[in-house]
């Protein structure tokens, strides 16, 4: 007897290997399940629970089908999503390299950018997904995106990037592996402090299709089985103002001068 599929309980992922065998959580769907390259919503949920508080201002510069907006709505966060090819009315048109936001205005930024040209997101020539990792154009574009995230993110706040490497095997006799994750992590380290690197298992139906597996075996290459999730922190250049609430887990950042001294209470 076939039993209906039951999604597992949604909870904080406890290790640097994240595995949740469903694209969505709960009874509802976050984003569009038919959108190619959609971010698993449980990833965004975990990040918001760890690094933001209710009513925090969350920004997604490459919003796709709106998954981030839906998760923010579920968790009482204030979200703004941008995309060069908006899929619905609450996603604003903007290039991720030039966002219509003030400096230091976001409490958290999540981005799932194009991974070179492995998917066609838009026929707009300005789309970063039109740029191949073979040339330096893709990385130059992403450097501008990273700079823009740094501009809009408040000091002492967090951002996360969900990204995959790319392997091009349909270019005639030329085959090319592009370690996009390593390349972008290196660029993220310039303005941000690394917090952690997460490996997210990809539950992609195409990975199990016989023709995909056979092609990979006969062609002696690997299918993409995981994505990177880079979690970064924007350090402060000025002392923390009195009365400002510290974001969750901010005390996990390394401290200079050893551990804090215990407070003494005066009568």
C-alpha cells in the first residue's frame, strides 16, 4: 500500500552537513516548486532562526520565485526581494549589482546567485546567468554583487550565500570543471569574516534519472551532489552603541584579549 509522503519535522540543523529530504517545509509551499534552481526553503528558515530576530530587515538580491519572501512571512521578518526577472508582484525589479537600498539598511542578506550558465534564468543580456565561469566576466560581476551586499548590510550582521560548482561537459571535446564555490568564498573573505561553511545535500530528482547517471558514468564525470552554504559576518569598524541589541550568536565571534571578565554586583 502506498502511503502519502510525510515531511520530517522542521528543526535547526545541528552540524555542517544539512540534509532535509524535501524542498519545502510544512503544509504550504514556499516559492514555486516548478521554478528551476529554487532554493530549499528549510535552508532560509534555519538561517533566519539563527541569525535574525522577528521584524528583522531581510534582503534577497536574486529572489527567483520568492522563497525568501515566503519564509520571512512565516517567521515574522520584513523582507525585500529583488530580481532581474521578477516572477511575481512582490518581487522588485533590480540588478543585484545595484540595489535601490540605503547603506547599512539590512539586518541579513541571503543570496542564491546563478552558478555560471548551467540554467537559463532570463534572456536579459544583463542577467549574471548569461555569463560563463570560463571567462572572468562572471566573477567580475559577482564581485560587484558582493560589494553591494557589503554596502547594504549593517555592521555586526550576517549574510549567507548558497552556491554550487559547475561542470560543463557539452562543449564538444572540451570539458571544464569550475570551482565556483571556492572562487566566490575567496572573494567573500575580503569584506566579510567567515563564520562557517555548510554542505547542503541536493535532493535533485534528475540525479537519480538513469540517463543522467549513465552519462556521468560513461563520461567519467561527477553530478553535483551538494551545494555550499557560506555564512559570513560583517565586522564593525566602530564601537558598538550603548543599548543596541546584539544579533543572535554574535558572541560566537572570536574575541581579542581573552574571555570576558565576570561582572561584579555592587550593593
